[in-house]
């Protein structure tokens, strides 16, 4: 299917898709060398949710996928296998395949511009220099999709950006991360059951 036809169908699905379905996309890079790095917080969040449900991911087209039920909704948890800079290909494919409307897609990603552990949900916005979000915007042909950002910035200004985002969590960060993952899960379930506005009011900045 050509890209223009895909985008036309996606816009149609955004209006007529199954409102009981949600696509939760955790951004990251595949490969053992990237596991539990700051840039892979999206993968870690979805792994955390799946583990709580005793579920495992299946390697399918463009990514690893599992699904759960939450308050009558079906949640597709997707970890793209396309590497960060091509994340949009996986997002577009699974949104079209499962007929999931745009407002029910949630992208979970790191944000170097936010202090460590800060949570911020937005329903639209720029890519903020994040290559994964940049590709998603290009593939969906819109910046009006929900995204949940997890702050990874530290006060130390002396680090190399690439080395930092691809680096492992420090011991101090690890000590705080588990509670933040629990809060992220709570925030995601709120988005699914209560909507973006109520979730932003309740959780943003925590």
C-alpha cells in the first residue's frame, strides 16, 4: 500500500476506528547493548506493565507486541523493532492494522529537556528534537497525537548528549526508577480510562 493511501486510510480510521482499542508505543532501540538505557525508557515502561500482568511479548511485524484488557478496553503494547529513528513505520502499521483512532495512540518516550523522573502528557506538540517523535510525525502526517514524556535530564551540564541518552541508569536513578514506573503505569491507565485532559490535570509535573 502506498504511503498516500496509508495516510488517507489512517485519517479515516482516526474518525471511525474502534474507540475501545488503544495503541501504547514505548520508544527504544532493540539489542542487548541498549537495554535499560535512558533512551529506552519506553521499552522499560511497557515491560513493567506486561510483567505485572504476567504477559510476554511476541515478535511480529515491525515490533514486539502484547495486549491486555483494562476496564473493558483492549490495550496493544508495542515495542518497535525499527530502531528509534524509524519508529513511525511501526506505529503507522499497527494503528492501521488494528483500526485504532489517532487519539487512542500514546507514545511513551524519554525527554532530555525535563528533569529526571518528571512526567508530562501532551496531546500534540513538536518533536522537541527527538528523532523517534520526528519520524512518527512524518509517518502519521500530523503532530496531533498523544505523547507521554519521561524526564531524564540531570543537573550536571558536562555530559555528551548521545553518550548520556544511550547510557545506563546510574545507581541513584535506579533507586528511584521503580516508583516512577509504577506512577507511569497509573498514568497510562488513567489516559485509557479517563482521557487525556483529566490525566494531564492529575499527573503532569509529578
